[in-house]
C-alpha cells in the first residue's frame, strides 16, 4: 500500500508546510526572486483559520507572513474557477495595506504588501502568458513604478510546462505544489534543498493522525463548496435557456424567440447570481466582498441578508 501523502495544493496542507521555516524561506525566495540568504526573518501572522462570521463554514485559509519586518505577504490557494479573482485579491491586499496604521499615524509606517495567488484554473484566458505572472503599479508611457508598496504574483497551475528547466526554482515549487505522487515529490526534493525540507515536513504531517483528519475534513469542505458553486452556476444557465425557449415559443416569431431567449438568459443569470450571493452570505463573507464577487449592490445584498434571517 502506498504511503499516504497530503496534496500541497489543498490549502490546509500548504499552510502546514509553510510552518516550516526552511520551506517558507525557500518558497518566498523563489517567488520574490531574491537570494534565500537575504531573507533574515519570516513570521507567520495568522496561524489559525480565519472566520469572518460564526456561520462561516469554509473560512479563509491563507498564509500571511511578515518578512524582514518590512514586507507583508499573503498567499492563498484557489482550486475552483473564480471569475472575480482579480477584484478579490485587490480588495484584500488593499485592506491589508490600510489596516497597518491607525488614524493619525504616519504614512511612512506602511510596509510593502504582496499578494501570491496559486490557482488551479486559468485566470488569464485571453492572454498568452506562462504559468507565472507578476504585476506592479506602473506609469503607462514610460513604465516606471508609481510605488513598490503593492505587487501581485499569480501562479496558474494548469499552464505548468511538462519539462523542467534548469535552475528555475519557481517552476520547481509550482511543480511541488501541484504534485500528488511520491515519485514526483522524490524527484523535486532532489533538485532543491528547500523543497526537500518542505517534502520532509509533508511526510511528517501526512502520518499525523490528527492532522490527517483535519486535512481530509478541509479537503471535503473545499470540494463540497466548489461543487455547490458549480451547480448553482449551471442551474442558473439551464433555467435561463429553458425560460428563453418557452418565451420564444409563445411569441411564435423570430423576434419573440430572440427576445425571449435573451430575457430568459438574463433572468436565469440573475437568479444564479442571487443564489451564489446567498451562499456567500451563509458562508459569512462580508457585504463588500460579496458585492465585488457578484456585481450586486451592497443594498441588494443587505436585502438578501434580511430575507435569509
């Protein structure tokens, strides 16, 4: 029987791996393209699952790190497709940036904030990008930085190339996070000492009965949540198409069919969005975040909250 190993792309497993100092240092060095020796100190800022509300069953399991006492880094893994991901990361990184100081404090106290997104779906479908993208705030014409206080790193796991490149530590880490088989882990661990530390830690936590139970519960919660979101979207699309066909038949004319289908799709899409918003409310997400993710106004979301009570 094969030895059980957690999948690093399940956020519980990834967070546990990042508890290891060597693994954490190697991962951040690869993402930020710095020498690991230049990372003098890293500190985990959120050691526990964050739940915004009591009714939040899934919670946010990200990894927030303070590096060298001057940079805050937030890493989050998302397995299911999330159309508003760019808005989400912008919202949360902006909040992380502004939460650093209180009213009346000096703006010079603000630390650099970095977002790292590890996605198991293709975010940039219309762009010919590689698996890794990095974004800064720059001037359009002359390409100089407006500020270096915010940056976004995105890893799209489906875009990973099959072949490894020599001395590409970022690719090695992405392959490690995406790996599921022991032979994959063994091969990658041989190529990078920091990944080897991560692999050793992964083996230890995978054999811990309590952590394995937590991992399996988290994996099930994420899988069930993603399936629920997928079914809600598909149901809205089916209902929109059905209503469009019925309306078109009643009109009996080409114009009626086109108009009916369009209205049906719009109505079905809206019902789907409302259902998704209601699920987000039940999960305990904040009104502003739900508004960004669905396009509904905050007033509409507050109305849905009242109707669900």
